[in-house]
C-alpha cells in the first residue's frame, strides 16, 4: 500500500465526519429504527451492517491516528 499524507485540514475533516456519523447513528437508533419495529426488521439489519462497514473501512475515521497525533502534541507541549 502506498503511503498517504493528509493535511491537517483533511485530517480535521475526518474528525468532523466521525462526529456527523455518530450524530446520524443516534438519530437512526432513537427515531428510525424504533419506527421500523426494532431489530427484527430486515432494513434495521442492513443499517447495522452498513454502519459497521463504514467504521471498518475508514478505520473509524482514522481514530487511531487521531489519538497518536493528540498524544504527540501533548508530549511536545510538556
């Protein structure tokens, strides 16, 4: 796999996307899924599968790297 470098702005966009994703998840879990009748509905299963795939394919929106960058900044400021 080729090395990829992101600008700080691009990395921030991943953080915003993660938050938007979490907000969407809450809306679906609290409003849409109950309206569909809960976990037994096939659409609900597909929604859960899609959420899991997005998390897996994005590395949870680069969360691991976000933590490493945050730690590096904290260590630098000591």
